[in-house]
C-alpha cells in the first residue's frame, strides 16, 4: 500500500538530521511506514498533503484542524513541550517578539501576558489559519481580524526576519520554533520576547481517516513510547 509520511512543522534545514533521526526511531517501532519522509516547501503543498488519503503520518496545527481538516484525519498523539520555555506538557504558548520592549518570561498561569498597544501595530503572521502565529493572538487580544493589516510571511522563521528587518512590528512565534530560532536564526537574537499567548494544545500528530485502524493504533502507541502524550 502506497503511503506518505511527513514531519513538516519543524523541518528546518539545520534540524533535518534531528527530524530524520526521530522518524528512524519511529520506523523502528512501526516498520510499515515509508522509508523516507515527504518534504513540503509551500503552504499549498502542506494543505494538499494533510488531505491526502494515503497520508499515514504528519504534524498539523489546530487552526486548520478546527476549520475543516479534522474531517480528513485522526489525531494520533500530542507532542510535549516541557523542554522549551513557554511549554507545559502537551500545551504550548507563542512568544510575542518585537525589536524593542520590556523582556517578559513565560507566565506561571495558563493565561496570556501581552504588552499594551498591539492594536496599533502591524503583525507578521506565518498564515491566517495558524493557531500559534495568528488565531491565538487574535483570541487573546480579542481582536476581530488581525489579517487585515498583517504581513503574511509563510513561516515562523520568515516572520522573525520580517520583524527584525522592520517590515512588521511584532510576531507570535510558537515556543518551540522560537527556541530553534535562537539557536539557528541570527535575526532572532536581535528581538525581545515582550509577551506570551495563553497555553493551548500543541501541534498534533495526525493520520488520514483512510489509515487502517490497527496501523493507527500502532502508530499512536509508538509515538507515546517515543515521548508524546496520548491524544
């Protein structure tokens, strides 16, 4: 049976070895998986992959999941975020980054902690349907639609660069992407975390609804064995 597997959400060039190593460990537990990962380069490719009937494994975002993708897939497990600032168990926050401002540590409470005056500034967003980059911020700001004045960049990394270069005033970057950016994206080191969105469920591992039930169960078990939280 032809199948596709992808781990696109944190597949930065500098992290390819890490992503491939995780997938190799997963294949060691579930040998039925494809030998190599499918790599996607655009939002259009990602949305098509998510809806492909031969998709056996991928990561998604709760924004698309809540706007229709959930009808095409099953959630297998939730990654954990305890290893990065802003994460707690299977929940995560987005860091609000700006060129200047008062530095803000992740709050101990579940709620958001945002600076004043955001409504007058221009955000950079990775995609209008991104929970971490747009929807969470809109919900926490009680803003009807940030996309009307936003710069849409296509990725969290591109949003970081846009803010650093002055093309936008701020961006919401999921806490794992922000941790990776501090290690691998020089523009991130010119920015300050001035706030955080509220805790929300992290990016789920998914599979097509066409995936056989037995394989789905084995995948879910393997992901938990490798450290993920049950769906």
